[in-house]
């Protein structure tokens, strides 16, 4: 095996792609900033008991684990930054007011999230803490949609679901409640035969509701259909009202509803959403409400947010045009060095050509050269 061979689903990021990722990162963070979000930078490593607090079984399986050579304690490499940011809000900032935080950085996962996904995503996201109302959910959804539109994503669509629908159905039947984990998996894969088989002994109203969920998918009219088909409990009605409100706020042309899209069911506590764009079969961003996570850190705080992988998003972006630059000779002339410094201070890209490498190409396109004319270093167009 060659010594330079990387692990499966781990790859180097080369200059053209790295530039796209960095430009996306700057665009997103600048967008978050104008909405009032403050950036935090959690550590790459934490003790397992802290890193996995409130994260659920799925995150435990996705986390690389190792032993700290200093303390002998078990540590984990972050597979997701959301719970780390919740810990920062709960313990380090400890604010009573609404807090808006954002973050960006690499995470490492034991398994890729999709067929073509990397195990080292570059995660970026935003979270709101301290407000339990739907206004926070609406702002988060507006933020992810506007950020994607800002970078040129077309036909952005948001798919809504709500944890409360399934939880309210299962409260009607203790037998079904015991099968919650299995039912979650069957609904997520829309396995109707499996649902038919497992629900034989359930209460008829619960069985009918579970079998109806996979078909409750489409535009906002699905919410009215669900209100007619599903049991008329307070929990279900409240969940459907939440979806109706958020769907109308986001704009009907952007929104679909899928009441069996339950990814993150064990982690979230209210509305969940997935965002899709043309050119990518999987969701480009996911988010939702997770009010219970703060309790695991000893301080209950309403919370909602989203995150996405910039490496995956960068693959959808067009090939970056070569950046215009200025070519300058290498030399120790003080006037030359001063002129180069002046141009760089103005934001220009100035590449000094090493002796013997005058005709080599890279990702920059040198349309101008710095030449000496009558003792002055001036810019001259390159033919």
C-alpha cells in the first residue's frame, strides 16, 4: 500500500475546490452576521461524556473515539458541532436573553452520511437559543433559504416535518409506544408492508394513522388532509398548526410537507426541516427545534438551528474562473518592492515570478505585468 494513500471517504481538498469552500464560508458567515449571529469555535476534541451529552445513539456511533494520553480518559473527535454550541450557550455564555450563535469547521464521522459524501464534512450552521416561539424557527428557515439564494442556488425547496405528530399518535397506544424505535425506522424508509405487519395488534385508530403517514407528502394542502385523516388530538393539531404557519411564512412555492421524514426524530423536539436544491439528491441542509438538549447540560433552553456541509455544497458550484492577477518580476529594487506592496494593500493579487519559471501557469490569470519604464514601475496589459 502506498504510504500516501488516504483512508476511504477521506480526501485532500485541492486549490480550486478549497477556494470555492472558503468563498462559500465567507458568504455564509457574512450573511449570518447581518442577522446578528455571533461566531464561536468549539474544540475538535472533547471528553466523551461531554461531547455526547444529549446527542443520541446515532451520534455515538458516528463518533471516532480515542484515549487521552495525558489523563487516560476517553475522548471523542466531534462528528457534529451542534451539541458543542449548545454547551457553550448553556455554561460559558450563560445568558438569559435570546442568543444567536454560528460556527464553521471540519467534523469527522465514522460513516459518510450519503453515497458520495465525505467522512470529513466542513460543517457550517446557525442556532438560536432562548425563544420557544415559532418566530425563532421562522428566522432560522429564512436564514438558510436566503443564504442559499445569495450564493446562486436556484429552485431551493424546504421540506417540513414535525416530531409531535408521531409522538401524539404513539401516546394513544402503549403497545405502539414500546415499538417507537422500530416504527421510526419503518416510517423513515416508508416501509408500508413493514408497518402493516408490526401494527396488527395496535389500536385501530393508531394503526390507521401510522399507515397513512407515508402517503402524507406534498404541498401545504397535505396539512389539511392530515387534519382529516389523523386522530384529532391536541398534540397533532398543534403540530399541524406549526407546520401551516411556518410553511406560509417560507412561501408556498418553496415548501413541501413530509410527515414521515423523521430523520433526527430522537434528537429534535418540534419542527424539523430538510432543504433541497437542484443537482443533489440528498438534503443540502437540515435543521429543526431541539429544546431538550440544554437540559442535558443542566440548563434548559429553547433552541432551534440548522447546519450543512460546505464541501458537498461546493461540488454544486460552477468551476471557478481563474482569478485575474498581476505578474511582477523577482528583484530587490526598493521601488519595485514598494510598488508591489502598494498594489497588494489595494487588494490586488500580485505574483512575483521566480527566475526560470516565467511561463508556468496556475489558478491565476495574469492579465497585467509590472514593468519598469523610465525608472517607474507601471502596469502593462499582457497580450
